[in-house]
C-alpha cells in the first residue's frame, strides 16, 4: 500500500517518515507512548509544561537557549499525546525556520504565508503520526478488514483517539470508508 497523504509532496512525506523513524530509533525503549515522547523531549533538551492555553492545544517556543513545549492542561491525555508529538515535529522539522509555533493560532493574512503555515502544520501532523504510530507497527497490527472495532483496538494500542488512528490508517492507504462510526 502507498501513503495516501495527498496534501504533501510524496518526497516530503517520506522525509518526515524517515525523520520520525530516526527519532524513534534513538528514543528510549519505552512501551508507554507518553513516557516515550517525554523521554524524546528530555533527550533533546526540550522542557514539556502543562498550562491553561484556552483554545490552543499546544505551542513550541525557544526561550533563551532552550526549547519548551506547552500542552493544554485541560485537553484529554490522548490529545496531549498527539500535541506533544506534533510539537516535536515542529522541533525536528522546522526549528531552523522559526522559534515559535502556536497551534490553532492563525496570524498571517497573506495567502502565501498562510499556505506556508498550513503546510508546516500538515508536516508536523505527518511527523506526529509517524512518531506515535510507526508504519511498520501499524501494518503489523492492522490485519484483515478495517472496521470500527479494529480502529478502536488499534487506537487503544497506540494511546491515540479513534480519529487519529483512522486518519493514520487512511494516510497509509487502508480503506477506512466503512468506519465512520468508529470516531
């Protein structure tokens, strides 16, 4: 099966997958997804803090000479997990371009800047999906017909929401059309 994320260039999808796989290979061998992500952050000198971010899920900021990931303390643990992975995506894929990433906040009014921001967000999501739900592990567990029960079971295995799992399966080329009720 071929990756189905058609919003990014196939070469970029492969680059992000490779980058996430490299980060995973260097991560501490930890089964708990949150502990693994926190370990990745710590290994890279990134502080993770919970805060009341109102309607924003997360942010990554360079403060002095170190980076901080802010996660909305009122989001669900599954949302927080994805947010941390997303912010790590910004760190590994975009830290040379900018020193602050605030998710959910659209500042730009120029179409070209808005497109670049949307692309950056899509790339961070693609990285996060690969980091939390590595393709080889998803493919090993996603056997047979993909239905609502399969999605729920896989989501539980990876510690993510059913929507995140369904999106990941779709992006990996699985037919998820019959699973709308899983979310």
